[in-house]
């Protein structure tokens, strides 16, 4: 709920989420539930934001009844369902549920898009293999809304169909259970018998199958010109500050394109902001051509230029004074620090500490076990978590 509120506050036109079954993030611990979906829906509708439910795994025969039950329950609360299975499409047709076709169906040409439209799809999320020119051609001729990914992690299989996790661990990526073996370092060992047949070496770069994270900010203007109806940000398993930062950057970039103020310099600034939160090395995906060596990472380590450290919790919020009282439980804070306050109702609230006060005294530093008050114009709630954001020492970089 904290991430949802962060997306709404950052200006998302729509959000997508999964329940605790039949979606591509089944292993995530932060999926929504039937109990929380109505509240999520009411929050979205209160600010005019559309809500999409992900029902985008392959369905086995014994799961059709469960899928139908999920659709019947969700129908009053969502604007559309994202699907990747023909059985799910048939259920949506029968129940009258609007649906979008997931990138997992690998729609990569206008003929396929037109066919899916005839089946009742309102929108197609195109295959990630499509170049920018191909996306533009499909958008211009298919007669259906197209959506594309613009930011976030990219699977080495691009639009799914990967069996590596299934073969290694019995956990299918097409069922939302991927353990991401592709992101790891590999040891290659020779198995041929005989003399001098014991060669072994580590594959370099460290993650030979690990694709760079996509960052489209340097060429968002070209994406808008291509006629794409919706930009999709990968982030359902990300933390709230990632959601707020990345959505804010793309909201600002799209608005700048629309009002004619988009520049390369501004795009670089937004890229730098996105580099502060969790990411692998940035790349441009396949928008500018087919895969090459520069599509893969040299390391799977987090490349964020900033890190958040736990400070404590909110004890009280004084609305008239615009002050928050913080109980410091771990990391000490001082004037000049950047704080990030997270809560299911508050979302993500960032502020810079200008002064610390305790009763009538001004403090130079708030240590563990003490409390202080800090100016905070935006309302936060009791028990919200408080973090301090500090530089990590990583130098950001992005392909254009």
C-alpha cells in the first residue's frame, strides 16, 4: 500500500498490481490480497487513476475455476485485467471483463495486434524484442492501443518463455516463480574424461545472461512521437522510494515533451535521479537494435548512488506547526540530512533536516534512544518508518 500511494502521489495515470495468486510476481511478499484490493481501488478512483489487475501467468487445467473466481471478485474494483493465457482471455470474454494482452504473449507485429483486438483486447503490451521503428509501425497501423516497457529490469528471455529457473529449481518463470539464476556468476567445468580434462573457469562478465536495466529517459521524446499509448514501469517488487523516484521522473519527462521543454540536459538530470535508487547498470533495451554485448551487465550489484538507513519511527505529527516527532532507534541524524518517511497512508515523504529540536532546545545531533522534532510540511502518520538517505559512492551511468 505504501508503494501504491507513492505511485499515486508521483503522478501515475495508472497502476498495476497482483493478488496473491496467478501473477508474474507470485514470489513477492508484497502482493495485494482480496482484503486490500477494495481499498487500493478506492484510492485510485479518488484521484482518477486507473487500476489494472495482473492475471498474467500460464494457467493449468486445474486453475481455471480459481482464475474465474478471481476475475469475478476483481471486476467491480479494476479497470482492466492484464492476461497472458488464451484461457484467461476466454474467461474475460465470458464475464465481460476488459483485458489487456501482456508482453508475455509476445505480440511483435501489427497482424497479431489486429487479431488480438478482434478477440476483444483493449490494449496490447508489445514484446520487448520490438525496435522503436517497429513499435511506431504497429501503433500506426494496428488500430489498437499499444503499451511498452520504458524502465526497469529486463529478463534475458525478453518476453518470457524462459525455462532456466524451472530446469534448475523446479520454479517456473512463466508462473511468476523465477529465482533468477541468470543473474548469477557461472562456473564452467569440463566433464570429458582423460588426461588434461579437468579445465574449469568462471564466466566473465560475472553475469553472462544478465541484461542491463532499461532506462528510456534519454529518448522519451521519440517514444511519445511513436504513438505509444502507455509507458510501463517495471516495479511491482521494488521498494517505495524506487516507485516514487522513477514515476516522478517519467511524469516530468512526459510533461516536458508535451509542453516543448524536453532537452537532453533535463533527461540527464532525471536519469541521475533514477540512479539514486536500486538498479543494475542502465541500458536502452532493444529499442535501437538487436542484442549485442553492450546489453549485458558487468555486475549484478546494486548500482544505486544513494542508500537508505533505518532511523526510527514517527511518534507524532503536529499539523498546525508542520512538525514531525521522530523516535531515533538506530541511525543518528543531524541538520542537513535527507530523510525519507514511508507509510501505507503517507506513501513516501522526503525532506531535508533544517534543524532538530527537543522541547525548547535546538540539537546538533539526535542519537539512538532519543527523540526530536523536525519541520515536515507534508502530513505523515504515527508509526511511519523513518530513513536517512546517504550517498553510496557509486557513479551513475546510462546509455543514450
